[in-house]
């Protein structure tokens, strides 16, 4: 219900504001909102060649001489079009228009996702047909049964969730999504109210959204591209912040669902994870910048290859199980891959619905108004200006990964990758999840319409990550 209202309200408010801007002269053309692309020049006026030549012949001569590239005059870009019209543009479009968003969602997001889903769902089916997923679930049951009390002991969702958490932990976002979708489907099988989110689904999604990450590979890469002195220095703050967020999600949902976390199994598991993280941090921090980047890249990709090796080798060793079911390893993989493709087709409408709404929201400039309002409010409370300059990334992150990434790169370019603003921007990008997109994608994949309190807790966890990130950055750097 909360997601539905959010989606409806931002579309209505954004379009109403767009028409208001058009009527009051704050916006010149609606064409870019429908057909434009991100970073296209925003047209604010148009002139005939005769009118501009008569008004300012020197400016016209300069525009005519630079017909191909256009003429930058102050903050205005003048371009002479083939039809003889001169366009005056100020600034750039914040996001793709509606048609471009629909196209790019399919070409740049959905089609790659189909590929990931097809492959990894094939692997998951091997785990299922070989009974490995049940054995993995049985090993983890003592912990999972305490935070997912509504799931039967040894349920297959335990194994899928483990694979999802492990992939996120290693920074393998593309691999994590198929595992997470499979976990949601598995939990949906025992969900008595099919259109309403179960307690287990809410707990899983909130833990997933906290984004506990050991190796923020992409963030390190972006920092390296911006010539940071030590691109991997964000690694420790990112781990600490995402770990705090994960604990916060566990505590918030447990309070809501009245789950008792004070027991030896849960405390032991949390301490065990903390010990593993601490050991890896201790080792990685002894390496220099190049060695860190090399080690973390090999660790994440090496673990992924090792998981694939284990799955296939296990299936070969237990090939008789496949024969008893009158199938073989390859056919089992193919059948699972077909399910992955079906899942991908099912989630497409939810992806397009959410991303188109967000593109309208950004292009209407309402997003900018909200950001500026928050920045002004923080300034009243005398918040460090370097922190305020990074806030746009934190605000955009729950809405759009691409949008927040753009803000992050702009912050590093403007203020420097080694400034507090640059470091905080990277931390906000790496230690949080695209909340609205994730809710739409995961619940949409299983047909759940009533997400209950999921969105509220996930946004609260995002806030915890922002606050803890600021504290950790100031303490660490």
C-alpha cells in the first residue's frame, strides 16, 4: 500500500508541477520530458535566424560559425539547427524522458538481468535437484529458525537467502539478485495470504536492503578512475556502515515481529560474522593500494567461480540422484534457466512502472527542490558544509542507483575524491540499496501487493546508514 501511494503521488505531483512550471514560464518545452535523454541540453528559448540577426548580429555570426558544436555564451548554449531555428539551452536534463526510460530499462537493465537470472537460476536448480539446498538449509536452520520463525525448519528458502547474502557480501550484485528472487519465490510457497507480504519476506528484504558488503568493488573502481590517493580506503567505512545497517534492520524488524534476539545462537552467529569481517579487514589493511584492489577483485570473483565449481562438482558426485529422477545435470540446469527467464518476464512491468515514475519526478525538478530544502534545513543546524554537499547522494540512493551514481561522480569531480564530501558520497552509494526499486522488483516477482511496513523500515535503515556513515567517515578520515 505504501509503495502504491508513493508511486501514485510522485507521478501526480510531478506532472501537476510540470504544468505549473510551463504555465508560469519556468519551463519552455515538454518534449524533453517525454522524448529527451539524460544530460541533453535543456531548451529555454528558440529564435528565428532573422530575429536574432537583427537583435544581435555579433552573437548570430558566432552561432553561425559554430553550427556543428554550438556556441557557449555565458551559461547559455546556442545551437543553429538544420531547419534554421536557433535553440538557447541552459543546464542539462536530469534523467531520461519517458520513452527513453522505457527503452533503456529493457536494453540496459532488463535484458542483462534476464541473462543473470537464466544462468544463476540454472545453478540454483542444480542445487535443488541434487538436494544440496536442503542440506545447506539444514545446516543454517538453528540460526534462521530464530529470525524466520514462520518458515518451516530446513525450508529451501534458507539456502537461497544464504547465497543472496553471500553474493551481496562479496559485492556481486548481479549474482545476488537471482538468489534473492528465488528466495522470495520459495517463501511465497508457504505464504498463506499470497497478495500480502509475510513476516519472513519482510525480514529477508530488510536485511537484504541493508547491503552488508565486504568488497565495494565498483566504488573502489570509481575512486580509482577519479585519481583518489588510495581508492580502497573507503572499504573499511563501507563495511562498518553496512554492518551497522544490517544490525539495525535485524533489530527493527525483530521488534515489530516480536522476535527474541537474545539467545546464544543469534549472538554467536553475529559475533562469528563480526570475527570474519574483522579478520579480513585486518589482512586487507596491511596491503598497499594496488594490492588491496588486486586482492579484493580476485577474492570476490574467485569466490563466485569457486561456488560454481562446488555446485557442479557436487552434482557430478551425486549424479545418481539425477538418474533416479530421470534427468541429468545439463537438463536440470536448462530447466532451472527457463524458470529464470520466466521470472525476468514477470518483473519487467514493475521495473518500468517504478523507473518511469522516478524519471518524471527527477525531470520535474521536484527532486532538486526537495534536496535543496533538506540542505537548507541542515545548514540552519550548522551541519558541516562538506556533509551537506554529499547529502544529494544519500537522498537519491533509495530512488535511483544511476542518479545517485551521477551525484557521487559529480561530487568527487567537484570537491575531490579524497575530500570528506567525496568520501561520504562514495560511502552513501556503497552502503545502501535502491530501496523503492528493490521493493517493487522483489515483491512484484511474487505478486505481493500489500508490502505492509517493509518500506518504512527500509527507509529507516537507510537513515541509520546515512547517520552512521557520517560518524564513521569523520572518525576514520
